[in-house]
């Protein structure tokens, strides 16, 4: 092994990560001013307000912007671990430390035989492309849980289940990590963990599941795929409005309900495809679990009524796990997500006024960003299907019972 070359690569990785994250911290601490809306207000105003309510032992029952599962309270309360800092400053510091923890996990995993440092490099390079939003939302925290879950899955299936359940109770989407798991132990440990934590929150804190009603009533957010219909329609006389609704900027007016319903139908179709895939799988390998998770989250993100900028953090984390495998089939979709992250920062916060007013610059940004995500979703789904379902040469077909999370991992 070329230890000198590996050491130089690690040094470059650390230098790029350190310099890029220093810039991110300077932006959220407002030493560097970023154009567009103040992305840190979610932390300084909304999260801090929730923090004060949660400290009283209850959830924000009267706040429709609280649309998260009960364990999200842990993320909102986490700045209390640094009592010597102001709430907002502590939150930014914790996000940066979590970002570093993800990098360490990816580096360690990528140095094993048969693995690659590409995952760590993708995380290092793609995360700062999203700009200050990365540290001004708690999504990097839940992404860290998802990354850790996937990286321990082969050796510790029960731990994988526990981390997946915890992640799902923080922000729902990590439940999709189980998509490519074919063994009982991860599912059983996830079910037991989720049930136990949900019961604990329900008994100890009023309003633990009020978020379900608030989430149900959301409309079509201006950055979603379905919103493109109204961005274009505004140029042809559509008489709807763009307003702050349920905590996000949404379209309200004629046909919005139809488009929102269509998005739910597409999400149902994505779920149906994933069920069909599981029923048709004939072979798996150690790549199947992370690649199925990446594909599932891509599909559900693209078909959602809301595609907020921070959702790209989830996709970047899962893509990075895929790329820690030298033989990963998800290189092209992962790169599409990275480019989509760059386009995302151009539309939020830098060009959000153009998106809100649906001018042609804003519409172009949304077409390009959402088009990249659609392309990544289709490419990932196609590659997953071809690798696990489509006929393959006999010499290369593993036994059908060889499941992804049963495959041995080299130490």
C-alpha cells in the first residue's frame, strides 16, 4: 500500500474540508454576507422558540411549522449541550462537528480493502456547494445518523436497525434505508426501537404526533417539481398567489390541490416501484443496501410536494456512502446530485427572489435543478434494477440468497 500517497491524499482532504467549512461558519456567523434571505433565522427565531417550548416538557402544539417526528426535539434541544454558547452559535458549532463526524466515518470506511476515498471527497466537496443552509438546518444531524447506520449495517445489523429507527423518528426519511435490507434482524430492531421511543415520547410529552396533521395539510412548495407547472402558468395568466404557508413559500390558488394530489400519486408510484423491485430481486451484493437507500430517497424527494435546499444534504450523504465502495454503480447519479447542489445555492438563497417571482431566470434554475434530480432518480433506479433484477451472465450471478447486509466486510 502506498502509505505516503494515502497520507498526502488525506492531508489534501483535510485541507479542503477545513477551508470550505471555515467559509460556511463565516457565512452563518455573518462575517461574510450572503445575498438573498437570511437563512439563519430558522435557527435564531424558529428553532430557538421551539427550544423554549420543548424545555417545558411539551411540543409546540399551536405552531403549524412544527412538522417533524418527536425525536426531532433532540436536535432542537442539542445546543443545550454547549451552555457556554448562545443557542444559535451552539447550533452552528454542533452542525460543523456533526459534519466532521460524517467525514471521519467516510474516511475510515473508505480506507478498508475494496473501498474508496471517493465518498469522503464527495461529502467534502458537495456539502459546501449548498452554502450556509447546511449549518442553518438540523438535516446534517439526521444525515449523520443515516450514514452511520449504512456503514455499520454489514457487521452490526441490529445497530443498523436501531440507528435507522432513531433517524426516522427525527425526520422520517431514514426509514427508507431499510428498502434494501432483506434480513429480519434490522427490521425487528428498527420496529422495537421505533415503537419504544414513540411510546416514550407519547407518554412523556403532549403533542408528540401533532406533526402528522400539519404535514398532511401542506401544499405545493415553490421549489418542488410540481411547482414548475405554476411557475410557467404565471406567464400565461394564472391567478394564484405565492405565500408563506405552513412554514414554507407555497403556491395557493386554482389547480394547486390537483397538482399536490398528483405529487402524492407519484410518490405512491415510487413506493409501488420499490415494492416491485423487492419482489423481483434475484441477486444482491454489499452494494445493494446503500444503493437501494440512495435510490429510494431520491425517488421520494423528487416526487415530494416540497423540495427544500437542505434535502440535498440527505442525498449527498447517501451518495457518499455508495461511493465508498470502489465498484459503486451510482457514480453518475451522485455527480448529478452534486451539480444539483450547486444549482440549489444559486436559487436559494442567492436567487430566491427570482424563484418567488417566477421570472425566467428563476424558472430556468428550477428546471435545471429539478431536472438533474429527476435524471439522477431515473439513472439510479435503472442501475439498481439492472444490477439486481435483470438477467446477468451466469458466471457473475451470486447466489440469490446472498443478501446485501449479510455479505462479509473485510476488516
